[in-house]
């Protein structure tokens, strides 16, 4: 191979790997590794999420997307590598500690809280509530009451913004799956996230609610929230996210715009069924 050929090969490899030249990075994942016995689920994954973006994360079943989310959000401990949020290493921290650094996540199957109305379920969302301390209930009841009143007001405001305030008094276990996805997204916003990880927000959601979810994500992004989302619905993610990161067997295959991803032969063959 000539020097020119080697340079061209290096350039091509750089073009297909994750973009690591972002100026304002809210999430940095470096060489992240996780195995379960003989199965390598995350294989030296490296990428960055720029502040203000809606970044998509795609790949087939078994590509390691859910494992990666669990590693980044603290639900799994990595075998190697590093995770940074706003320049602070959060590797190995508990999920609530990572949340205190501004990284919040949702789940593919929303957790329905038994015995609660939608309004009450919303109030689980805020971080660092003084009422969570048993001692504060006795020694600082005024402070606890003030925070609870402020959280309730904010919950009502967000429910109205999401156009689901009519569900406030409904049992959280009785609303539809699509409505629950909206409630979970609304509840996550009560935690005031800088970066919100969405795990398949469109899964099992009818087209009308799917469009409403997309509208809300765009609105929240315009207001300053950064998103990293896993999604199998290619139409949903390609219309919403830019850039898109492609995982293959636990590693980053490429990162690019929706058009670049959709026209990449490897992505077409492996993930999009052979047609751009």
C-alpha cells in the first residue's frame, strides 16, 4: 500500500467512526466495555453527544444499545472505559448520583406506579426533594411543604404543556401505553435534565401519539434539552435525530446525518433491509 492509499484508508476510517470533534460536549463515552460471560455486549464503544442536539442511536437487536444506555446511566457497571457528563467522570456512580449531574433516562417499558394518579406519579420526578428525608419531615416541615407546593405547580404546568392535563386525576395504571410514554417524558422534565436518554420512545405507540411525542421532543430540544435516543422505528428517528450513531456488535460503526446513514451500504445491508 502506498502512502497515499494509507492516507485515504485512514480518512475513510475516520469518516465512518464517531465524530469526536464536537465543541460543546455534554456526554463523552470513551472505550466503554461490558461482557456477560462469553458475550461481549459493549466493545470499546466511543462517541460524544453535543449539547443542543437530538442524537439517535440505532442498530439491530443485539447491537448493544440497551446495554450502552444502562452503562451510561449507571444501571450497569462497565468492565472498562469512561463516561463523562459535562466533563465530570461519572463512571461507576449510582443512577441517582448520575441524575444529580443532569443525565436522566426513560425506559422502553414505562414503570407504572401502582396506587397513584398521573399527577402523583409526576411528583416522583423531581430530584433532591427535601421530603425524601425522614428527619426533614419533622424538623423542616415548612421547607418540605414549600418544595412540594412548587413541585405540584411545576407538574401542573408541564402536564398542560404536554396537553395531557386532562389525565391528571386518572390512575397511572389505567392510561394507554402511548399516554404513559408522554407522562414518562413529562415526568423526566420535572428532574430538569440537561441530557435526556430516551429508550425507544415510539415503541408500541399509535401514529397519533407518536407524532405528538416527536413534537414534544422537538419543542423541548428547542428550549435547551439535549437528547440521546434509541429507536427501532427508522422513520421516527431519521426525521427527528441529527446526528445518528450506528452500533454494530457493541462498537460504533459510523456516525453521520440521517442521509449519510441511510445511504451507507453497510447500514443499508445490516439495518435497513437493503433499501435506502
